[in-house]
C-alpha cells in the first residue's frame, strides 16, 4: 500500500536516528556477539522503491555493524500494480542467491503490500532458509476500505462497489484487487480471488499442504500494525484480524483461517513461533508524533525481538488507565487475551509511555 514512512515526507517528520539509537539496548562487545548477523532482505510496498528505505538501511547498519541489508529492486513505483503472483516469482529469483550465500539463513521484512508478497514467497519456496519474517503494516487478511490512493486509482468505485471490478479477470490483473476482501461478497471473493483466497487456503487447491509446510520453515513471525495506519483497512488486517459480515473486526484468534489452521498460522502459534504480546508503541509515541515516526520506532524495536522472543507488536498511543498501565496483557497459546484497545491519542513527554519490557 502506498506510503513513504522512511523518507520523512508525506506528512511525517524527519527521523533523528541518533535519538532512535539511544532507545535501543546497547550491542554486546564484539567478542561476545559470536556469529555475524544474518542478512536482512526487504521487500517494498505499493508505489515504493529501494530508495525509500535508506533510513531503515542506515539504522540497521549502525545498530548491527556488518549486517548485510538488501532492499530488492524489483517492481518499483507503478510496476508494483502488476499481479502479485508475477511479483512473487520475480522476488523469489532475486532472493534465491542471497539465501544460497547465507548458511545461517536470512531475515525477511515485507512492508505493506510487500508483506503479502513475502508470505506468498515463503509458502511457495520449499527450500527457503528464512529464519524470521517481519510483516510491517501489511494487509495479511486483505483490504476493505476507501483510502486516498483507492479513490485516485478507481475514482468511480467506492469500497462497496469495487468488488464489481476486482472480482473479474481484468481486476485480478491489478495487485490491489489480488487482496481486496469484501466481507459482503464472500462467495465472489472465494471464487474470484486468484491470490489471497489461495494463499490463505480459503479456496481449496492441490498445493495447500506443501505451502503450509513451506511457511512453517520459518522460526519466528513478527506482525506489526496499528490504528494510526490510515491505509490498511481494517488496520487489524496487519495482525490477521478482519471484518465479519457486519463489519465488526474479529481478531486473529477468531478467524477461521486460524481456528482451522488452513495455512499454518495456528501451528506457528502453538509451537511458540509467536512470542509474548508486547506493546512497545508507547515507548516511541511520546517522542515522535504521527504514523511515520511511530512505525519506524516499531520496526526498530521489533527487530530486537529476534533475540528477546516477542513477535507480535501492536501500535497505539494510549492514555494511562487509573492504574497507570496501558496496553494488552500477555498472550499465551492456551488462553489468548485480547486486551482493551482505545483510540489513539496525543502523547507528550513520557506521560503515556508503557515501558514494560518483553515477557
């Protein structure tokens, strides 16, 4: 989906990287680090290009010296509208030699639409060695909402009518329609979606078992999303939540794809591929205002989650409760807790920070 959080433009303030670095735990001495860091591979989103991620690359290089960071240079800008399966094939060809030269595996980060491309790539690549998959603000359960870019691309179609285009062979030739998920036209989605319905194994296909097994090769899944997104609708799609037929958002744990473990999500959860649920957003929302700085802080913090063990992060600036605490409680495989959620507010100073660490 089209956003430019790394440039400091498009409404976001420039990001003071030295200050961000101070918020992170210090690196251990060189002699204590042991093996070198795994390579990090980034797949951009809709209308993006590798240049949009220069700040993120700089951060990783400064905080993890020696780490190889690659932003794959394919399907940039307007070419990102091409069908997603075509993009998946292209990104796979670009990723294959990087994985071949990484004996310890790689970390894969997909931003927005790139997060769906990454998940499809993992599912359809039987010999991948991706250790951690970071899905950053990606519509993993699809998109259903009017946003500025949709009005620009489809000026004659509001969200309630976009299915008329998306669920046709012509519409399925546009990437956005590949994950358009209209909860009021479920049958059309299941029968017409050539990408998301197959990837989620919501429509039966002969490769389902292989795709599930391939996805489960990853060791950790990191999901990042939040209510200040402004593009992903509903924003909970970034965390595998989505609307029901009444447009009420149901969390991941209530989704049939989770309950039935159609593509491996529940298996990841059960084996600990999801760690504790840790809301780190409050640490950053008192320092940076707006979506852009906040998401940047999130990805920095979640990057450290590889070592700490947490793997699902929810963005929200919350006002403190009477007890002075905010954010959801810990989640466990046995008894998932959903925690209360309030609309984002403005945060100043450190008054709304929740500085609790990972579980």
